[in-house]
C-alpha cells in the first residue's frame, strides 16, 4: 500500500491532536498505573528496622538494557518511594554507557519530572501500542525481580605480616616507562546525573532507616 504525502500529514495531525489532549494522556497514565506491578514490602520493610547489621542495597537491576530502562522509566509508579532509588540506578547506567544510542533518550525522559510531559515526549517517537504491548511486559518482568537486600560484609581475619614490603629492588618509573606514556589525569566524562535526585534519595534513606 502506497503511503502518500497527504496520509503522512493526516497522521501527523492526528498525533498532534492526541499529544495536546490532556484527557488522552491521563487515560494512558491511569491504565499504566493499574497494570504495572508494585514491589511488595512485606519482606523488604523488615530490613528497614535495623540497618546496623549491614548496608542495604537495591537488587534486581543488574545488566539492565536500555530497553528495560526505558520500560521502567515509563511504567514504574512515580509515587513509590523506591522510584528515586531506581531512578538513581538507571541514571548511573546511562552514564556508564556515556548516553550513547537509546541511553540518550532514556536520560532525556528521566530529566522530565512531570509525567504528562514525559509521556508526551515519549509519544512523539513511539506509539501507545508499543508502550503497552512491549514496554509494560518488560517493566513488570524486571519489577518482579527488584528487592531491597542487605549486604553482609565478610569477616576478614588479620594475617601475620612476614618479611619486608620493599627490598629496594623496584626500578624507577622513568627507567621502564616509555616516554610517550601520558601520566596526566584522564579527561572527565560527561555526567548528566541529577544531583537533586541524589539528595532526595538520601532523605528517603534517612527517613526509612532512622
């Protein structure tokens, strides 16, 4: 079927109307909230009672793909306290990938605090069918694996020291390093992680664990 210029304009006009329709956006957000899984606190809340036994960390976000990250950004309930912790993890992962490819889009969506604006920006590049048909199942699958865990540190038994650390046999760096080696500091990587979000996360942790 041949796609004419007139049909393209008609599609863009319908899309523009949908994006400007606040009721349409609210309907999508309500449906997302009703179909997205929530993390059960029946087991994890007991960990907050005493944080002295080990530091708490958020598990279940290892090896997160850009597609899964986008799914969580679009679907995870923003009224959940753990959202800011999850957001921090996703931002760190986007930074690790240097905001390349799809991670740039993920980072842009994360920087939009208003859900309606984030949804509008998303729908300019994706469809609602993709949101519910592909991203929502991905988000729910990953959410089912997320949980708060306690990191227990392994007890280290001090070892008796034997002999000397250095017998004076180490060569001077100038005698074995090539002259072309750069010994200065590496250039800083771009960091778009939100410092305000980190402050909010610390406040939540202090509230939960105090």
